C-alpha cells in the first residue's frame, strides 16, 4: 500500500493506530456485540469481517452483529458462512444468512430501522463492545468520514467501548462533505430535530470519536459493492405506470402540487421503474427524503427533475459505482446522507409529509401488509424502514405484482400470513392491474377496491371468501377464521392458491 | 335559563347567534360531514345531537360523524339509535353503536387518534360541513374555551364551513386556562412541536374561530358524563402488581430513575389499578403524558406522587365529576389538555421517551397484539391512541388477563385473529401470571417468555403448537398455518379454546 497515509489519517492522534485486519479481528471475544457500519452493501467494512470470518474457521466463537441494514459478501455472507454470528440486528438481505436464520442457526431481530439507535442508546441490545466503521478519512479535527452510508455508525461509535476504523483508501474523496451527522441525546434530554426542508444541514460532516476509544485502524482497498441493476420489465413498468397515474391524479384534483411532496421509495425493480417513469412525467422540482438512494435518483437529478435527495445510504449498480467519484463531485450540493435514526425519523417524515412507497410480499383484502415473511414463517429480508415511513407519511403506498410464482400465488389474499403494516397505516395499494385508493374507506369498502386490483384469475375466489365472510360472520372486518388461510393451505397441498372450480363456492 | 349570557359569551360578535338546538339541528343535510367535540364522554355537545337524533326519528337522512374519540349516551348512542349515522370516525365505545357497526348498519373507520386531524387537514375525509363544539365560554378575544376534552375540536373548527358552539352553562369555570391549543400548519409548512417537558405551554387557552363561520350558538345545562369507576379486583391488582414490579426492576438495574419517564396509560380497570398501586410505590415526581386522565391521576397528584399530567381528555367517575369544579381550581397548575394530534404525536412521545401501557384483547406467542377485534371480526372499541404510543414509546407495555370468558378463552394464542400492533412495536406483556420482557429477543425466544405468562391450563397446548411449528416448519417465525387459528376454531365449535387431552399433542 504505497499511498501516503497522512492524506487519509489527517489527525496525528490516530496515526500510530494502524494494525492488520487479522490483529484487529483477534481482539474480538466470544459473545461480544459488534456495531458495524454498512447499509444496502454500501459503507460496510470489508477487511475486518473477512479476517474475523477466517479466524472463525479455526476458532469457536460467536458474536452479535448489529448494523445499519444489509451487508454484502465480505461481511454478512462470509460471517454467516463461517458460523460466527449468534444474533443479527436489525436487517439483512443476504441469501446465505437468510438460510441460516430460517433454519435456526442465526437469531434475528427484524427491527424498524429508526428504532435501532434508540435501542442501543437505551441499552436493550446490551453494550457495544466494538464499533467497526468503514471510513474515507479521519480529518484534522478527528472526525471520521463515512463512505457510502451512515446508518447507525454514529450511535455505535458513541456507545462502543472500543472503535475499529477501516480506512478505505479507494473511497471517493468527495464522500467528505456528503454527510450530515446529527446524534440525538437521550430521550427526555433532547430537543427537536431541526429539519424543515429535505436539504437542511443540521450536523457535522463526520462522526466525532474519542481517539482514546479507537483501538485500531485497518486499511482496505476494496471498492464499494454494487447491487444488481433493476431494469423495468413489462410488469414492473405497469405497476410504475399505475402508481404514476395515481400521483398524476392527486395533482389534477389539487391534493398535491406538481412538485408532489418529498418522496421515499423502497429498493427494487418497481421503485426503479417508478423513478424511471418520472423522467417522462409532468412532475418537477421533486425532492427525495428517503432511506436509500438508487440509480434512478441520479438519473432524475441529471434530467433536472429532482432538485435534492437525502437518505442514509446508496444502493447503486456497477455502472453508477464506477462513476461514483465523478458523480459525487457533480452532485455534491444535491445529495446528503444522515444517520438512519434521522432519515427515518417519524418526527421529520410527518413534518415534511413524505409520500412513501414500498414493496409488499402480500396484502389482505382489508389492506394489511406482509413485507417480510413467506407463508408467515420464513423471513425474506426484514421490515427495514417501511414501517417508519408507512405510519407517518402523507400518503402510504405499497406496490406488488398481483401474482407470484408464475401465478401459483395471489399476492392479494383473505388474511396475510404475517402482518408488518396494519390497515390503519396503509393508504394505497398498487398492482399491475391498477391502484386501490383506500383512504377514507371502512374495511368492507377497502375489500371491494382491493379485490378489483387482484389478478383476474383470483378475483372470483377472493370475492367468494369475502361474500361468505360477510354473510356468515359479518362484523367490522368479516373473516371466516377456518378459511382465512385457505389460499395458503391450498398452495401447500396442491402447489397453487387457485382452487378447483367446485371449491370456489365451498 | 336565567343565567346572564354575557358571562359565557363575552365577545359581542357572538351574542346574537343564540338559537335553539332544534334550529341548529335543522341545518344539517343528508350526507354532511360533522366534526364534533368529545373524547371519552367528556366535552361532547349534548343538546345538539339529541335534537338531531329527534329530527332523525321523523326524517330520512344520514351524516358522517367525526369526533375526538368515544361519545356517550346523548351523542353516539342517541344518533346510532336514531339511525342517522352513515360513517363513524375515528373511535367509539358505545354498546348500541358497536352493535350497529358490527351488523353493518354503520360504517366505521378505526383510526390512530393522532392521524385524524392530519386526514381532515389533507381532505381525505372530505370537507367538514359543520363543526359542533361544546364550550365553557367564548372569551373577549373570541376564543372558544373547550370543556373536559380538546380532541380534534381545533382542526374541526379550522376546516369547517360552519361552526355550531354549544355553550354548557354548567361547565366548571376553571376549564378556562386548562387547555393548551396548538394547531399545526400543513405538512411541509410546519415547524417542530416545541414541547420538551410535559408541562410546556405552547398554544392558547382556547380555539380561535372566525365569528363569520359561527352559524349558531346552542345553550346546554347538561353536566359532564361520568364513566364507570374501575375498582381493582384481585386479578387486575395482580396484573398491576406485576407491571409495577417490572418498573421497579427497571429502576433497580439503572434503566430508569425513580421518577421513571412520562407515563401514558390506557383507560380501564388495569390502568386504574396500576395508578392506585403507584401510591404505595417508591416512585416519585412522576409525570403523566397521556391521552386520557382518569381518577387515579388525581389521586396520585393528591398523594404528591404525580407532579404534572397532560392529556387531551378526562374520563372520570361520578365522584370525581361531582368535585371537578373544585378540583380544577386546586390542580390548575398541574394538569393540561392539548389537541389529540399533539398529546398523541410521535414527535413528542419519542422525544420525551414516554412509557406506555395499554390493554390487549389477545396476544400471540410472538408478541403481536390485537387491541380491537373479537375473533378477528367484531370490533370492540378501536385502536385509539395505543398505536401512536406503542410505536414511539421508550417502553411499550400491553396488559391483559391471561384468561377471558371464565377460562374459555386464552388471551395468549398461536396467531392473533387481528393485528393492531406488530411484534416490532411490543416490548413487554403483562398478565396476572407475570411479565414477559421481550426486548432484545428474536421471535422464538419471545415465544418462550410469552408462553410462561399464559394461564397454566393453556401452557401445554401453546407449547405443543410452538414445538410442532418449530419442528415441522421452522423459519424466523414458526407457524403451522392450518392450525394457527385452532384455538379460535375450537372456541367456536366447542365453546372453549381448551383442547381435550388427546388433541393437545395432535
């Protein structure tokens, strides 16, 4: 590593702390709680977890791993493979780790992403033994400059007994200045979060750390990790078109201006299709107040449609990762990353009146949403920030294809097999069949709208359930509990949720 | 009515607006949206709804009724009986109305109580044709002084096309000065809610109203409506003792000071038993930041244990109603009512770090809570403010007896028949059997704790379900969907959730 370290470690108090990843990894003991940077694969340390995983192949120990959100191959995957994780909090999205969670090898707490910092502050996740934070630099003032995410790094650094900083010497220099680090005091001692516009800068450009707590600095040359590019297909394009039609109608009837309201979008193909679609829409001067900034946000900035975007992390395709250093210079007055406790904070989301859209796994006929569990048992990723936004947004939208598994699954079902968002929090559901605007409607009227946007092949059996429930049981939210999971049970027994004709009428 | 009106209507612009309740009621047209004051029976208009109900016995019309929360015999009950309600929002608790909701005669939107003002502001509940507000007085400055609740009255008055004020000449004079009326601007235009301590006064003592919008003033001499007194019995006392033991332990391990943190408590027998129990506890200098203030709060102020209590409404027994005028003078620096959008606001609840406890109807083995629906279909009251507090509190507690219906029902079940609060939002469950502290635990460990506080007669069959689900299905949240409602189905078929011995093991 021939680089001049003093350009990355610009404060002398830190210069003599450089150690190998192996040495840093050797400090970790069985049962420790690690608070690690990283969110949607961006900003996670890489050399340290690889070294720790390698050590795990020889030695018997397990740690509890707390992060911002999902980590990638060098952290979540390698650590899961090495069998060194006891408990994972608050979000993950790695196939290997998911498998080990679902077979009971790894415990997992699926948590609202705005809650984790509060839980750490209150101590309900135990003390943080080590914070391990990827950084682009340590400034003259001793501020740790995060890379492509902020996540929970500030609270981990504040509460950790020891800190390990992994300086990534390949990180774009323009990460410095991108961040707005604001840490709240304890509950009862704090003031408001003074954000009144998406771009209000309220904190510092880096994370304050007591040099005495920094036990080691590890060096890394591993570049940022790209995510798959979610190109729209015919179906996701239809969903996006329906969502855009809903928003266009809101503008037309005067509920929203052409600049809409600050937007939050989940990660994935529909979200990217919506962002793509906005390039051709009438909307202008948009602002993004989101958790994750994807490729589409850059495209909208390029097109002059988005004027500011705030989040806590990137999730970018290879193409955008390759041009990131350049892009960051270009966009530095237009994007900002804050801690996830701030990007996802109910106080700010509600004050600004964010429009939120996230992906559902399944939705029931009354508008309850399952975002996390397949068949109520196996977790996919986690609730992430969807609950932080859904409960507090101006308009809460969930999107899903009406079918899954080549039509064997209807994503609109009588009763969802797991609930992450209750009907109290859900305003609009969008499928490729259309959108159901549930605002101002009681449950039985919500059901009418929701059955309309189910796939045609499932409409009849959904209606049969609903009519039978109304007739035989009635009530505010008619259900026949014996048949509430009949779609799921049919899937298990016959490989499809679709009933044979004679079963539809029961 | 021999009283001098000028002491109640102290601004001349309003003096010539006095009309009979019948005349005011005659202005209401079929399909109109009425925004009415009132919350837990306090502060609701009485003469107007009685006159409107009477008119409804002769004429065919229906209105949509929006309030703060539950109204009493003169409003919810008489209007339900008269058949003049089409849609009710956002909360009710009247047996007659509940029956008509559950048989489909009245539509009902069960809404987070902090959300309603926002929905009215955004227009998703349509325009407010008439606001009908009970008042103790109209001041020289033209401020409308609410009586024993604030609820949604400020937003109804702001958004209504017409306002009817029902002056209650029997209302304690000391209602004037009790209220702290702060109305938020639209989303995107507002600042923070500047409450940093429970007692911070941020608004005015009354509701600003444009005299030109006030179409009429109705006079009433009907006193405040008492609620039943919830005296503790052996079981609720045990639940309260367990909850107090949990809090005492939090103090002992250093998580909380002896002044705890601002407390929110639901309404009912357990809540009152907890408040009673606090009189004999070591806790001191307590603050209450709640939705409803019950008898117990006054008792704690008398005992010098509570130093300040803020809410949005009273719910008082006959004894306390009778002494209210006197008590209000005595306690005027110690209690305050704000609009429910403020008393229940996520921003403030989270900033202050409120400790919240509310009642559950049933809880599943992973900690999901049903607060509203019996057997998933028939509504009891509504979610009320429990979600506003549960999601944002420092510690979120739900209480329930482990049995209902003389043991035919276990309130801890494999899968709740309706979900209002997901496991993401639930920290502690308390029954008369003990408390389950779920903080920092993944689902399978939550289940272990929760089965421990089920009633002994149901423990074995809960454990059998859990073990079978883990073994046969596994996953993050093990469930056997075919048997998820087996307790409920057994209740329906055999009148009890208790299986015969041979069925327990399946």
